[in-house]
C-alpha cells in the first residue's frame, strides 16, 4: 500500500511538473486572432496595428481571421466554443455588451477575460459627397421631408450606426432606412459608391476617408469639438437634447475566454500592454481621434459593466431593445 501511495504521489508530481512546464512554455505555438468585424473597419484596423507589436513580446505569430456576422455574435460564439487554452483571441468592439437585450446572443463580455481595452473612440456622422447637406440639421430636415427615402449605412442591431440612429430617434423624428453591412469598412465603401447616403461610424474607421475628402463629415457625436477634427461641430450644436447621452462611443479590445489559465492570461496582458504603449500604435490611435486606455483585468471589467449599463438602459428607454436589461441583471446607471 505504501508503495502504491508513493507511486501515486510521484505520478501527481509529474503531472504537476508537466502542467507547470506547459504554462511556462506558453505560447508554445502560434495563436489565432478572431476579428469581430470585416476588413477595413475600425476593429480590423486596430487589430492589425497592435498585433505585430504584441507578437514581438509573445515570440509567436497571431494569425488574424475576420469573422463578421450577427453584429459580432458569430465571432463571440466561435471563440466561446474553442478550448480554454489561450490560443484563440477575440478582437472585439462594444457590440457584445448589447447582444442580450437585442436577443442576438446570450454571450457577452462577462464570458471573456479582457486582456486589454486598448482605447475608446468617438463616432462621426459622414455623408456621401454628392448629398446636399452641410449639417446634421440639414440631414434631419431632408429625412423628415422624404421619410424612408434616405439610406443609412448600418452594421446591424447593436452596431455603432444602429445605436447612434436609435439615440437620434429619441431626440428627433428621424425616418431613415438602415442598410446593413458586415462592418464599418464595407459600409463606408458602399457610402463612397453612393449605395447609401450617410452613415454614423467610428472616427477610427472614417478618418482616412475624411482626410482625403472622399466623404463629408457632418458632425462629431460628442458634446464638444475634438482636436482631430477642428471646425467640425458636435451633434449638440444642432440638437442640444442629445447631450444627455454624451460622452458615448465605441471601444476596442482583446479578449480570451474567462477560464483560460492565469499564466496564459498574464503573458497576454504583458504582451498587449507593451504593444499598446508603442509610440507607433499610440500615434495611429490618437491620430484617428481615439482616447488611449490600455487597461486589463478588474479595471477593464468595471469599464465594460458601466458601458453596458449606460447603453443598454438608454436603448431600452428608447424602445430599441427586444428585452429589458433588468432581465439579465444589468443595473440601471
């Protein structure tokens, strides 16, 4: 019996040592990064900018794959179904925090560990250059004269354009027709081609088109001008009541499943924290009107809960949700 017990103890010790060795070796192979939105959008741009910098710290490659659809529900479900080994990363934006109240999915960021909330941004309202509008006030007036005729680029329920459009409808009569695309990149491409007339979008996705004069920017979805777009009025210049929802905007982050081993989480946090402080990445983000955050763990969880609480309840009160936030334990702000 004593011999058997000693043998069992030795086996356990060997398993423990092997586990420790595996943790120490992480990552032992290349990782996969699932991008929530399509190529060319803000989330895609951020993911492809920060990843090479994180790879340097990890010592392995992160193979990036765009998996859009379902306003982010396709990618979150895919990552949630992968093994909890830290080898599948989710590059996501704010959308999963609204999936429950929009009845798109039962998965949100409570099911994931925030490796890094890299930055948050502001939204802009951009229009095709052939449109006659010079302001959001002009756009609204035209929409009211021609209800349902003006086409708004969207990314589906819970996407940034949908949320901004819903918030506008709580303040003014705004009868436009949303046309969904698989991300801001495809939506803005459609805007350039005249397939839609205007689109609320993250400044990060629209910045280069604005600088090049390919689209006109009507307003910043903010309560004051921002340095990245001098002379562009805030939306409150035309509709002061919108100020009750501000500040508000998208955010960009990197996540793994919540139950990934702590050793893997720690290495990922360290790698992406270093990447997010790289001057090249900071210059890119700030140049596109984003505000750097570079937070992880408990601090990031607190930010995510607050964003979800504020946005879900605002949309619910605007009758833009399918279920009450209360049903899911989302507290009122």
